[in-house]
């Protein structure tokens, strides 16, 4: 199982800077999810690792060896692209075992891996079908199985579950991770789906504007975001802008120009204008008037197990909360409420250069 290091990768396409000084390390056998918005540079990163394009600057290091200028076939990596690129003249089964066949696997080993992969992607009954006879989801599952059975040490998966229906996508998440681990693969899995990254990854690398802005376990990324953008991209957050107004143990107080005061967990070396982020799921609503801030219910959305509640906060704008659906009927549009949260779960940041709106923008 190879380790992978990307050092200072840069790549432009004309006037567009797609990758801009990207650094990332992926450990032996690690399942890394590369998470970011559309246009962040996720697919370009995979293509650089695969050797399908060359960087303008920087290096791709595999097991300590610089492979930046080596041909794709020398890198022991295979990429499943969003176009699938199946062989149209081959059946599902032949597409899946193409890699093992050209590598000289025994017939017994090819049959074993084929049955395992067909079962995982739920295509056993379609193994004799040709790509033109498949739905988009079936073609995607065939491409995924072919990548897993390729014999490559590193799998580069570009949105591998995106075209699947919701139930199948959920079912395949853990099967994909488990099979990659059992086959001894190092995986970089590109996605813009935060839930997919959270449940599948050993670690998540958040990418924006061609740079990695935070790497950590799903828990670290979710609970200790490095920037307001990360705080909002992995679980929607409410934001409050103000200035430091005192420290009490592990907590600090932030006050805005209108005199609103809130509590959040302490951050060292924090001065000037600050931003406090509170996950929507950590925001509580009461009608007792004992919260940090007061507002009026503007909208209630039923989301199955949860209710999404939007609260108008006057000069503070709009904030949101999630409540269990058993609260349905206890709140109505127009109700005056207070919101609060556990201060230990509220994170503060320096106000980003350019302002909060620019920081949170998803291109």
C-alpha cells in the first residue's frame, strides 16, 4: 500500500489557476476524501496524481519516489472519471476484469474478484450486458467495480457515487470503503457531498480555490473547523460578528456594535473583529426568553427526522436551528423565541479579510 505526498502543486489552464500551491499527504492504505465545492480543483488534483496532466510546478511523491514526470502506467494508480470510459464492445463482466486479465491473473482469481465486485455493486444479473444497455447508474457502478479490480495500488475516485439513487448510494458507501481496505488500496475519493465524506473517510482534506485549507478526521473537521468557510461547508452554521469582551476560564464573550453579547469557547490571540460560528444542529430554541438572542420564527421546514427552523433576528439577520420532528406543532410562524447554544460548541475566528460574505461564498 503506497503513501502519497503532493508538494506545492500548481496548475493553470490559460488564465485560470486551477491548483495553487497544493500540499497533501495520504498515508499507506488511507481512505482520504477530498471535499470541496464545484470548481475547487478536486478533479484536477486527481488528474495530476494519475499523471494524466503535468503540474506547472510542484511534485508528486509516491513511497518517497518522485513520479511527477512518469507516465500514468508507471504510477500504479487508476482513476475512475466522471465519464466512466467503459469499453463499449465488452460486457459488464469483461470490463470489470480487464485489469486483472492484462496483468495475468489466474482464471480462478479473476472469477473470484469478479463475483465479489458484481455482488458489491449489485450487477450480478447484468454481467452479460453491454454499456449501451445500461442506465447511467449501472454504468457508474460498472466503472467503480473496474477501478476496484484494476490491480492498482492507489484508487482515484472522482464522484464515484454521484449518479446513484439515494438508497443505493448509502448502501455502497461502507461496502466501497470495506472492499478498498480488504484489497489493500490507498484511496483519494473526490466528493462535494459532506455527508458522504463524513461517513467514509479516515481523514478529510477540504479544498478551496486550488489549495488545501484543512485536513483532519471527520470529527476534527466538523467540531474544530479552521475557517468560517469550513464551519459552514461541513454542517451549516450560524454566524455572529463582534469584538472580544472578556474571558472567563475556557469561554469568552463577544459583543457586537448593537450591544448583543454571546458566549463561545476561548481562542488564544484573538483580538479585533471576530466571527463566532455555531452549527445549526447545536442551536437551541426556547420560548422562555432566556437565550442569548431573541427573534421571530419566519419559516419551518419538515425534513423527515428534523425540523429546520429559520428565525429572523432583526439587525442580526437570519439564524437557523434544527429540532426533532416531534416538536412539530409546538412552534408556529410568527412566534417570538430565544436562541442559545452550548458555548463550548461555538467556535471563534478572526474576521476574514474581505468580510464574512466573501469568505462563505461558494462559487
